[in-house]
C-alpha cells in the first residue's frame, strides 16, 4: 500500500464510527476509577480502616438485626482494601445494597442498584443493548487495531519524535492538532495496543458465547432438590468453603435463585497472580452443603486462565491505584486522540463540505444515535428500582442462629 492509502485507511478507521469509538473509550476511562470516585463522593463506600480481614460473623449479626425480613443474594469484597464491602439483599422483591466495613462488619449505609460504577459498567460494556451492544462495543477493537497498525506507516521516522515539543494548540489550525495528535500517540502506543488486544479478546469471547461454544468451565448442575427444604446459612457456607479450599481469601458469596442451582463462593488463594476472584470457585449444594465442584486458578487451561486475567489488564486494576491512575491518564490521552483525529478530519473538509450532517454520513449519524440510545437506556436501567425474585437463601432474621 502507498502512504496515501495507509493514511486514508487510518482516517477511515478513526472517523468511520468516531463518535462511538470516543464514547466507549471515554466511558471506559472513567469506569477504571469509578469506585475511587464513589469513595471520594460518598462515605458509605469507604472502609473505616484498610481491610485486614472480613468479619463475616459480625456482619451476619448486623444484617439479621437491621434487615430481618430480607434475603441475602450476594456478598462481595473488592480487592481494594480501602473500599467497603457490599451485601446485595432482596426485600419484597426489591433489590438493594448494604455497604459494610469488612474489618468490623459494621453497616455503613445502603443504596439502590443505580450507582456510578454500575452506570459506567453497563454503558461501556454493552450500551445497555444486550448482546447487540456487546457486539458493537467489542467490534470497535478492530478499528483500534487498524488505526494502530496504519499509524506506523502514516508517521514516518516516528521513533525520532518522542521528545519533539508540539506547537501551541490553536482551535482552528489543523497542523497544531496534528502535532499534538502525533506526540500523544507516540507515548500512548503501548496503551492503545493493550486496549486493542484485550478488546479484541472480548470480541472473540462474545462471538464464542453467541455461537454457544463452551470456552469456560461450567457450573455444576443439580439434578433434583427438595424445594421446601431450608437453604444453608451464610456462616455454614463460609465454614465449608474454608475447609474445601484451605487458604482461600473469600471475596464473593452468591446464593442461587432456586434450589436447583448451586451456592457459589469465590476468592483469592495468594498463589496465582493476575487473576480475578472468579478464577477460584467452590460450588455447594444449597441444601445439603455437598461440595459439587472446586475450581483452582492454577489448574485452569489456557483460555479460561487468560479470560480471568483480561479484565485486570483492560481496566488496569492489577497494581491498585498505581495502575488505575496510569490507565485513567492514558485513557484520557486515547480519548483525546480519537476526538482530535475526528476534528482534524472535519477541519480538512469543512470548506468544501460545510454541512456537518453530510460530513458525518450514515455511519456517523448511526454512531451518535447509538450513543444517545445507550445513555437513555442506561439511565433508565439504573434509576428505576430493580425488581428481583427472592433468592434461595435463609431469611436474614435467622442469620444470627447460623
């Protein structure tokens, strides 16, 4: 290909769905520090002291005392030790969250399904459009890969310009935007590569799921259960989990929707690094407490092992605040690059084609419609109270007797 053809390909990939590409990149950038934003803006998201342990016994007492008529659906302890834990409960078929200090089990506050981190997760991951939205979002990784590869051919002798100071940025001068676009791109290539490759992984994974191709160990199935029997209490589940998987730092417990599905426990074992807690799992029969399956991260085959690493790399949460803020900074740079590339394209043609609508064309208008639709649907999703069927778990009033 000629230089001109590489440039045309680079421009096409960046502008074709430029609005949507920018939107997904920008929301992902904010999502990478969304829990920290919540931490700063609302004290119920803050642990009283950095977590050293989880006082599940006291938490059980607190929940049974304050929410006796509710049912526990899930408990989650995030890896960031400065964040509060959260218990997801259902009361009269209405879902809500209870936030607590992990060290003491003390309840810090409560909230609904809608929160910043949930809003950003839903809109960035799937635009609140289900599998169709996931396909749109993950397929953008192909555009990122095209812009990345073509940039090496567009920017000649790029390795000589890392420390070249760009001129003062002028709003309507295309050459100044181009200089900033290039220098930021040089320093962001490693990041764009990371996001493009992990995004492409999500694209492949989504297509495997759509094709119903099994690529991750499945939950065990329960053939039959006594639907009128009582489910296991929380402390019993925890005790059995610690026996079944010695040394597991439990971070997640989830009760099923009915007696035909298992109770799931997740956590970290300290022996395998760069994996999320779902890599280590224990499944129990919800009534008998029988261990149905134990999944160890170090025994996973290559694909599921990588699947449990990709999230950490894509969102930069593998080194705590250091990697999170690095990802936030370079995510901002990448958002600037997408926006500046689109703006330069407009500056180039606006004299010949002053109509923004005609310049955007069908793809551009489609991208804007998708973005607006995503914002509206996600806002509705997080604002409207979320109804949820009563989980198959003990009523919290009985928790103290477990």
